[in-house]
C-alpha cells in the first residue's frame, strides 16, 4: 500500500527523491512528450486496436470504463503500463450505484451513502471502494461530487450528490475524501465552481451557477475551502459559468460572463488558486461535452483549457487531432511555455505523490487470481449489504399500507421502467431481485400486461418500480406514465383510489413531483441487487426503515406530503 502523508494544504507534497524524479523526467522530455502528458484519454473496449493509437501519443493518463471480463481488463492495463515510458495514471468515475464496476462489490451511490446518515458507514464504503479500486489498478477517482442538489429537476446532479444541505455535503465529502486518499486513491472534487442550482446539464449546455459572490462563499466556497485545507489532491473544473464572480472583476462583461470555468482564468487561477489557496492539480471535465463544444471552436478550446488554469485535458473524440491542436496552440502562443511547464510538473508530481514513480511496472497490478480473491470478498459484501439496507428511506405512507402482507397483498402488479443508468451501454436495469424476494415470501407478483389491465377483482397491490439514477444528457428524469402504462391515453389512469398503490424509486428521489397521488413512497436511490433485496425486507416489515433523506423528496410542495 502507498503510505499517504498527513493531509495538509500542500496536497502534492513529495520527498526529495520524488522531486528529483519529477524534475529529471520533465527536463528530459521533448515538447511532444510534454504535450502528451496533458491528455487523459478514455478507453471502453480494452482492445489493442483502441489502445495502441492512444499510447503513441504518450498520454498522462487513461480513464477506464471496464467491460465485464476481468482478465481482458487486467491485460489491457498491463499493456498500457508496459507501453508507457512515464507511468500512466488510471482514473475512473468511482461512484457506486449502478456504475459499480462489474467485478467489484456493488455499493450504494453517493446519495444512498448520505442517506445512511452515518459517517462511519461513509468511511467504510469509501475505504472498500478505494481498496478494490487499487486492486483493479486505479489511482485516481473522479469524485466525490460536492455539488449541492438544490434544483430538483436536474437530471445530472441528483443521486451523484450527497444531498441538498451544504453541511451534510461538507461532512460527508470530508470523510469520503480522507478515506479515499488514506487508501492511496487521489480524490477529485467536482464540479467546480459548483453545480446543482441550475437544472440544466453541462453535457448539453454551459450551465450557470446563479449565486451572488457572497452567497457562493457561504456555500460552495465554504465546502471547497475546507476540503482544500484538508488536503484534497485534485479538482475538476466544469463547463459551468459563474457570472457574478466574473462581473465582480469585469463589470462590463457580456457573453464572457457566461464563460465555462474550464476556460476561465478568473475562476481557475484567481478564485480557486489565489483566493482559496488550492495547490493541487486541476483537471477539466470531459471536453466533448456540449457545455464546452458549444462555447468555442475546438481548435481554440484545446489550448485554452490548459492556458486558463486546467493542468490536464480530459477525453477526446479525436485524440490525434486534439494533440495537434494543442501543439499548434503552443507554437502560436495561445498556450504559453510557462503553463505547459507548470501543468506537466503538477501531473508528474501527482504521479509521484501516489508512488507511481517507485513501483516496478510488473508489480503495479497483482496477478489475476489474486485480483479475483481480493474483489467481492464476504467482508466487503457484508459492508455493502449493511449500507444498502440502512439507506432505504420511507418517504411517506399516509394510507398505512406497510408492512405488506402476503395474505392481504398477495396479487401484485408490477409497473416498472427499463433502460440503463448513467451511460448508454451500461447493464440494463432488472428488477428480478425484487420479484424473487416477493415470491419467496408468498406474494404473486406479475408484470403489467396491456391486455390484462389490473382491476380490484384480480389485483391486491399495484407497485411502481422506477430506477433512473442521475444520468448525463438525459435533460429530465420524471415519472413517464405514458411509457409505463403503454400509451398517452392510458397514462391518465390513476390506480390509487381503486387499488392500493405504492411507488419505489431505485434512482432519483423526486418522482413524487409527478405523482402526488401516491400515498406510499420509498426512496432507495440505486437499483443494485443488495438495495433491491433490502428494500423488500423493509416493505414486508422484516427490518426497519432507517434511511434519512438527504434532500426534500416533496420538492417544496405541500401537496406531495398527503
């Protein structure tokens, strides 16, 4: 294990030997090699055809979206390590929920962890995730999200956040960051300068932080300041504008007030570094997002990201082209040599801080069988199941439906959504664990059939199961009754006055906004198997509901409470 120095405001502190490695490595690089270090590309197929063109550009790091085969994943990791003169850093969106990695222990997502309302559990989950991530070869987590989930209609913040209360976000994130970094995984605060007050998504548009400078300092400023002081290593600068701050320094700013932070010197350098004192590494958010691509031409954006304060450039749909744009920017003076030098120094320092310079490449990732033994251990599964159960939150039960009884509620019609969570290509949602748990207790669940519309004569309970977690580019997440019921006409049907009806969300916690007539509602935040099984246990009275909602599930609407 890499021993992490005590957290200080110098998050990239390294010893003299490591400093010598950084300086020697940097000073012997060609310009092209230094430019390569700025890029952090992504892989999804783990094939040589995908990897080798990336390795030719000598990138600073690679983001991994693992496929289900562990052996292929490990082979690809070793190929990238062996094919790199400077050790690459491996990153991932290590957030839990339905994007838990297929061969790792499935744990609740960030909002599910917050709902446990127990910092000891937060620490246990963060350590579990960090240790298994280390086994898989990861060095750096693109998390935790420290956005404040204020705008409930946002499809991108939601279950990725610790909630809507700034104090909860801060204490949860502080615990999570400390545990990750003590286990040898660099943490990353996102999304700078703070998301959650605009219900739009920076994957699609440049979203806006609408706070005044004073309001911002009392909320996001306080969160970032404390976590910076505690030693968080990295921050992700996002495609989010902060017009109040820009206009405080540029009173006449028009369109420029809405410049995304990714290319804002004022936000990255003056606010984050000079005012808040951050001395770690800044990485851009994914540069293919609409929040950046809609702001400026790609040839201008590529060098502008680095020149305006980001140290690494995240993702590329055309790596060779973007590499060329970065070189052109350097040659034409749009990227200064000073910024290139500074950024590469920070990148190498982060690698040294994580000990990558001192590890024999052959020993950086363990043998395959050892990996299998270290993943999904009984102890880790036990922690995950405990967290899953403790996260489940009873929002309301004004009809006193619960606990369910197999005599009274034996015949259950399930109305369920389908699809993927987080990204296209992820495993499709399945509610089989819910069905299995119900059948094991004598219930007779059946999926809704359009030709057999439920009636009080043949149905004892209508149970809605929905599970869309926060999802990029989704625009909106809502209870789509037209889709669930099979047509726009049938969407108007409300069962709750004729048949006992309940709603369980295994995703976003705001579905009541679209269904105020639901008198029984449970939020479980994630559709992973242990959460589904633990939810059924609580609905039948075998365990108590202990989850504490990290947000207002009633969306500020009194109507939803009844």
